[in-house]
């Protein structure tokens, strides 16, 4: 009996323990369920709130939500979406001498000591200048951009007068590349100089900040252009360079470079001198690159009807107390193809004389040579344009690029018209949609343009532009080497060397301009300063690099037909 009672007691105790555990487990499950239901309720409430604000909220509320998701200033990207300018939050170093320490004492009691500590953090600062700046007691920026780790080091100095506000900064991830196209953003938050200035309202408009502004520039082509121009400058010891790559049919500028360049991430006095844009703002006498324009005007006017016609080339032309001459003897007579491939001033002047000042003036005006270059950039130089009716000597000198000064961009637009069928269009840095183009005007007949494609190809094939030849790309173009005007006449030691080209000449797609400012004769250029030896090779190296990027593959089986012109050309040399 005793054994049975103990067993019953043990069994009852185990049953009670099981019941307690079951109740505890059930209670835990209910608690988890209530927590889940609570989170679900909060999530539903948040979603409903967002839905309400999005569809039924007032405009300010909607705008506030929208602005949280977009940058303070829209990005600028190239035609393929590569970022060229972006906005991001960053720290600045601000000096606030009116602040007081926690004990009420004035701050920066020892400007020299604080300056020495700051120089340890920012070694590029100069301690004496910084100490003097702190001693002035004038509030302002000590540095516009500092890294977060540097902000922590400044904070550790314990000087509340040194503040580091968080601000929106403009960052150019490609550094100095395309700097003259982009410009920069000033301390006031507004764009300066380039497309930052042109797009300023659009980039800061809350309704548009979320959509990047797309340029016609191709970052890959831009980089190649800058690299080859830089090499050309180095090889010829030139003081500057300019270059353009332009779509001949749409007017889009896919690359534009002015060297030396500047870094828009760091605008200081050392950089200020390089902000000037040689492509759009500086005018030059571009010399013999004007000769194909003169020949095209003569063909259009019916002055040139026979490519075999010969002009005297051995005697300088005496007019108005001046003598128009060639750089060296080219023979007793030259026909038009020979005059272009050997670059004869004498023959070109005779052709211009037959065209007449009125007609040549009209052609130059139709090409926009009498007004600022047409492009969106704000800095655009005004040409040096001969005033009034053009005299015979003015007409003759303009025909070979003297007595008139324009920008390299003027020349690019003119050459596009020479090869694209005769239509001049203003240039644009805005990316256009497929099939879209900038409206233009007819300057040359389509048949004249076809003839000019032959002549320009001939110049590169067997003339002064040989060093621009790129196998399979059918490059055509013209050299130009012009002395710079100065006090009392032209300076024979200062040249502007230019090569104006287009490719492929059987179906032109792009114009390429390379210009070197004051190149010198060096070992790399065989001691020569003229465009045939320095500017033309830049194009010869550039075209094979950018052709495939632009969808143009080399094809040695194709070319523009010059079979009717080649037999007309004898031997000779040019610039």
C-alpha cells in the first residue's frame, strides 16, 4: 500500500509540471504574436502615411519628400552617362573668432600655436600666413574642403573657433579633364565659366535635380584628345594647345580641349591663368587652313571650272605697297590641286582676286566668321573682322588666313560645312537625340562639297598633311602655319600651327582640329615649327584612337575617289 501511494504522488507531480510548461509556452507564443502584430501595425501606418502624403498631401510636403531623394545640384554626365560633375556632402574648415570657450575665455589665444597645429594636419598650408590670418580676427573659410578624418583631428585641438560645417560640395571625378567645358561652382554655389554656368538654373531646380544633364562630350574621346594635344605640346615645346572633335552632321562637340588646363576641384591663383579657353575665347590668324574655304567659294561662284588650269606661282604679287609671296619657290605655275597640296599663297590670292571681295565676304559671313562662335559656353571671343568693303589686298590676304582672326571653333564649324554637303550649323555641347540636329543653312553646293572632300583627301595623301594620315580612316585636311601679329608687323619667331581635318572622307562623320600655340623646332619635329610637322601628327595619332570609340572601324579597301585629280599633281613641297 505504501509503495502504490508514493507512485501516485510522483505521477501527479509530473503532470502538474507538464501543465506549467505548456501554459508558459502558450503565453510566450502569444507575446511573440502581439509583438509581430504591433510591428505590422506600425509598418502599415507608415505606409499609409507615405501614401497619403504622396497622393493627398500638400505641395510643400510633397516637395520636401522629393528633395530628400535628390542631390542639391544635379549631376553633369557625358553622352554615355559617365559622371563629369557630382554634388556630395563634405566638411569645410571655418574660422569663427567671435566664439567663446566653455569657460567664457576668448579662443585662439595663440594664433601661432594653432597655426602650427593646423599645418601638421594640412601640410600644404604656410604657417606664417595662417598665423597672420588667425590674428586678423576676421571670420571666414580657412579651407573649403577637408576629409572627415581631418575634421576629427581639428576637433581634437579643442579650439571651438575652428568649426567644420557640413556643406554640399561639387566634385569633378575626372579631375582636369574637360575642365573648360564644365567650368566650376563658386563659393556662392553658382556655376562659373562653363556648362556649370550655362546649366545653373536647371541644375539647382528642385523639379530637375534628380535628372543628370547630359552633354554631347564623350569622356573617352575627350581624354584621348587631351592626351595627344599634351604630347604635341611637349614634343614641340609649345606654350599652349587647342583641339575639337565635332560631328559634321549634327553640330555636336564630342571633345573640346584647351591646354594648359585647370583642376575645377581646386580653384586658386595658380589655376586662374589657365581658365581662359583657347578654343572658344581666343582668336587667331589661322593661316592656310582658310585656303580650302577660298577654293570652295571659287568653285561655287564658277571661277574655278577646270582643275587643270594653271596659275603663275613664281612671282610675288605686288599690291598696296606689299608683296604677297610663298615661303619658298614652288615652280613656275600651279593648278588648284597643286596649290592646295603645296599651300601656295600666290595662287590662292589670284583665285580670291577673281572671286572678288564681295563674294568672299559673303561666304565668310555665311560661315559665321564675322560674329562670336556659336556654342553654349559663355566665354566666346569676337573675331577680328576686316571692316567696310574689302579691298583687293584684304580679299587676297584673307583668302590664305591673314588679316582675319577667328577661334578654332569657327574653323571647325566651317570645315564641317566644307565636307558634310555644304550645310553650316552652329556647334552644341548638348547631347542630341538620334536623328536630331541643330538647324543650319546652306553655304556651299553639294557638288562643291564633294569636290572639296577629294581635294582635302589629296592633301593628306600626297601633300603637306601626310603625317595626319591614318591607315584605313581616309583622313582629309589642311595645314596652316601663321605668324603671330605684333607691334610693327608679324613676328617671324611666333607661329600658330593648325591642322583642320575630317574623316572618313568617303562619308565624313567628324571634324578634328588640332592647334599648337608657338611651337618650336625640336628633335621630335625634325627642327621644324610648321603644322605639317607638329599639328598634323597629333591628328594622325588621335584618329585611330577615337575612330573605334565613335563606331568607325578602319577599312583599307575604301577611299574617296581622287583618280581624276592625282594625275594633275606634280612634285613639290609645302608648309
